[in-house]
C-alpha cells in the first residue's frame, strides 16, 4: 500500500474507537484480495510487499503466528483487530522509550541516544535520514500517529527488534571463525529459535567449509612449503596435490575442520554472553567497544579450548597420502612422537591474530554500515541481505589481510615436526621469513584464502 493509501486508510487524527474500527476495516478489506473474509499468508505477504520495503524476511509468518489464535492458517477480522490493538500497545511503549523528553515527538537526538545504547553508533545526519523515512508532514520530527502508521504492520515487538536490522551478522564462514558472534533477541531466546539458528548456521558452516576445503588445503600447503621452494604457484600446487593423492586429497583435513564447528560455536556463544555480562553495568546494553572486547575474549577462549583440533587439522592437511589413517591415528602419533606440548604449537601467534582480525573486521563493518545509512536511510532503514553480505565480505577480507601474517606463522609452527632439533620460536620463525622471503613471505597463500570468500558468500545467501 503506497503512502497516499496510508493517508486514506490511517488518518493521523484517528483517536476514537469508531475511527480505529474504520481504519482496521478498510485495511483488512484491502488485504483480503479474494473477499472471503480471511487474510491468508499469501495475501499478507503481498500486502506487506506493497506497504513498505522495510520488512524483513518471513514478516508475514511472524504476524500470522502472533494473530492466528484459532490456528486456521489465516486471520479473520476479529483476529486482525485484536492483533493490531495489541501491536499498537507495544509500538506505544517503543515510542515512549525513544521520546526521551516526553514531548510527544521523536527527534534526531532521541534516535542517536537510543541507538547508541544498543551498541550502534550513528551521526545526527544519519538519524535525520531515518526520521525522514518515517516523517510524513516535513517537520523532521515523528509524532505518535506517524510512528504508529509506519510500524502498524511491522512484526517487531519492541525498540530492540526495530533496531535489530543492523545486528552484526557473521553468516560468512571461511574456516577462520573468530569474528564477533551473533547476538540473540529476547524473543529468540524465549521462543527457542536461537538453537534453530545455531543449527542452521552450523549446517551452513559445514557446507561452506566443505565446499572451500580445496582452497584451504592449497593455502596451507603454500604457507608451509614456501620456505623450501619459492616456486609455489596456485596451479602448480594444485597439480602436485592431485598427482600425489588424487582429486579427493584436496579435502584432506576437512573432517576435523567440520567436526570442530559445534564445540567452537558453543564455547564462543557461551563465553561471549558471559563476557558481555561482566562488561555491562546494571543491565545496560553493551556498545561497540564492549562487544569488540567480549568478542575478542570469547574468540580467544574458544580457540584455546579447541586448539589441539586446529593442530591436528593442519598436520592432516600437510600430510602425504598414507601418513595417517585418520583423526585418531594422527592424534596418537603426535602424542607418542612429540608429546602433549605439540598440540599447542603456534597458540601465541593465533591469539595475537584475534585482536587485529576482530577489531578491523568490526571497524570496517561499522564504517560501511554508517556509510549505507547516510546514503540510503531516507528510503529504508533495512539494508537487506545483499548489502549485509557485501559489508561482511569486505570487513572479513580486511581482517584477513591484517591478521594473515600471524596466521601464517601459526600454521608453520603447527606443521613443524622436530627432527633432532628444537622447534623454532615465533620470533625466530618471523626472522627467518624476513631474511629468506621478505615481506611477501608473510602473505604466501593469501590468494586461495581470498578466493574462499566467494563461494562462502554464495552459501551464506542461501542457508
């Protein structure tokens, strides 16, 4: 329904129950395309599509689930009225939480302050652009009628969910899963949807890692063997691996890479929530800086707990055909031949790489998000999945570029098998790389690592 129709169906002066009834009746008849007295999910979906571009995926399902009290797979007029009345009460509470000075109007400064309390920083100019998308009378303020009309058919239940559009997304998995975890809304926690999202994300991550496993093995081989020979080109390494072990050898080490998704994700989410509680005061919302610190600490905690699996994965990846019969065989041989300490080789550069990766990843994402808001918030405050994926892709790439040298050092330390001599320390290995290969030596294998992003993004779009 276009803006002119909103003005007709939802008069801003409506305050009497008769007027409310009339508004609801006209809106219901407009949604009920076939005139059968019931608005089904397809009619609701079409109505939402015409109403506004600011709705998320499956909004019609959320509305139907909340309003369909008799479980008839549709909304009759009575259910429709009851849902809208209940929804308006929730939107009234959201409006009051934004109206800081209780003057009945939302101003740009109100939006800046409220959004900041939820961990998202925007400028006054960006706040005005958001206001402009809701304001219908050109006053650059939003009164209750304008707010109510704009969010009348929006399934959000509170101010948190309204601003939930720009929740940090980590749906791209390239095997280096150390970014700040997703956060769950109160609705997701209470409904149990959080575990469904975790399972879906886990399955998506497993698919993404499996699809990109050949590039991961190419990267590791180029990182580890470039000291021995500088003739490590992408195609030559690919041909060597296929010749040595066949086409399926490109997936060597992928099993444990997929296996560690569950414990790593569970540890990271649990640690992240705990660190956020410790960093917040009196139940206040955590800002960007606090989320960065909590995310970095959660990443460090999860990586420390599952790090032996990382070492086993690297050893399996660089192993020749027949060297290990499987994960357990590799684990037993490492423990027998090199001792328990070998399972934590390279742990120091791994931890040191978390802060620049997570920090730059978040900083670039916030910059791109703010830029999009400044340019497009007048049309919609919802960026959409493609924009979010683009921002995440660029931020992940920047994080990888900065942290890649440390991860190269980590991988070489993990793959180093001492033969009658001590394993070189992190400093010694850095000096050796500088001396023999120069700065370029720290970026061996960066090409297949960047290439991995492309299929990961595609999989992120469909999972």
